[in-house]
C-alpha cells in the first residue's frame, strides 16, 4: 500500500470511531503533518521558514496554520493536481481568482459528510423527504456545497426528494405544493440550501401571504450566510421569520458552517439563541487565536478561528480562517468576519505564507 492510500485508510478508520482522545487525535494529526510536509512542497517551504519541521512539532496545536486566502494563490496538494478526482472552488473571488481545494478522491470527504450529517441533522431517522434550494452537482461541478447537498439527498433523502432551484430562481409553485403536502399528510419535510435562498423564499411567502405549519420532525438547514447575494438580514430576525413562515421551532432551524478549504462541517443545535454554539465531530478541532501573535486567547475572549481538520489529508490540516469566534464549553461562537487589528494580522500571515511558499514552488 503506498503512502497516500495508507493515510486515507488511517483517516477513514479514525473517523469511524465514536470519539477520540486528545492523544489519538494528536498522533494522527502529526502523522498527517509529516506526510504533508514531505509531499506538499510550498507548505514545506513555509514550515521550514518557521523552523517547524516534523521533528520539532510535538502537538497538533503547533502545526503551522495556512491562511485561508493562500488557497487562491498557491497550489496546496500532496498529489499532482491534474490527477485530482474533484476540485472544489470557492464562490468568492479576489481579483478574479478562486481558491481551489484538490481531492485525489472523495472517499474521505464523503465519509466525513455522511457520518457528521447523520449525527447532527437526521436526528435518529434514516431518511426524510428533502427540498434543495441550491443548484445540482451537474450545474455546479466545482461547488463543495453542491456535492454536499447531492450526498444529503442520495444518502438520507427519500425517493421523492428534489431540487427546487432553477435558472429562473426558486420554483415557488412546486415548493408551495411540497409544503402544503407535508402539512396535510403529516410527513416530516426538510428544506436545505444556501442562506440567501431562504431570504428570497421568505420574501416570496410574504408577498403571497402564505404561512405553513409543517409537521413535527420537519427541519431546515441553511448555510453560507448571505454573502451580499440578497438584502442583509439580522440573524435573529432571519430565524424568527423562518420559524413563523414554516411553523417549525427555531431549535429545528439548523445552520451549517463549512468552507471549501475544509473537508468537514460544523453544525449548531438550532437557533433559539443567537449566536448559536457551533461544533464539529471528533476529527476536527478548533483554536481561537490572536492573529498578530499566533497565541491562543483565553476562553471567553474573541479571536480568529483556526481549524485542524484531519479530513484534509491531501492539502493542509490546519487553516487560519478570517472568521472571528469565541471558545465555549461545547464548541465555539461564530462572530462574523475579521476586522481592524485582526484583519491586519490575517493579512500579514497571508503575505508571509505566499512569500515563503512561492519559493517552494520554484526550487
């Protein structure tokens, strides 16, 4: 078995465990770090510049974090990117450049999604009728969210699940029929999609004067925020309106926090209170740091989120985001995008990475 297949095997076995101790997580994280240091040359150059060779790094918390914007400027892959089965691209652009995340194959990504989704969203049922407010995987082949939602339908949706977004927008007539059917039959219904699609849905329901009372077990999953795709809406108001329009509790309005550059998603347990606590499965861990110093801030203080995702076996496990957060007992609070000093710190980190990693591509 070659090195890559061996790493895939170990990561998949680790994910299948019910939980993980700190020592076990640390051991696999360090094995992945050694693998990525050896095979991801731009990353190796960056780590060497910092004096963080595998021999020097003793904890997953010491693995050098790559600024998320680096995915736009540098190819971060342990394999030839031309051989990747899937390339997920970010939706946001910087000067027309999209971030790219290369996956040799999708076994780890798919297992990460399905294990986590089953545990956090399905709430003990095997399948539920789904409506998807997002384009299909065929329409957006480089979208990690399109693949994620296609997996949701394939693995957990009933045969009557379907997509409700067309090139003209939401197929509102079909959606209204679906909601009416669920209300009349008592069959639980799940509506999943991008957050901004739900804003458009709320606007259309308001325009038509429609509200529903979906049966118990019905739920909503939104993700991605609004990203200037529609009018801004305060989060608490968003979930209040969603709950009122669909007749479900805010505890059944679940938000997924994920990103193209990760292979694992975070969920909350509903949005009765804002901000809600986000948490992930045992193969991803989060630190909250001061981006100027790289040091962790005390629990209860704000900082920038750093995620260590063992599902990211081919790129880099550890990513410095541009998201503000605060550690809690059971996860973290997501507090928006970085600004001011924190933004400056992230920019400095990104410039440093690109400068040093670029040397690795030219050596």
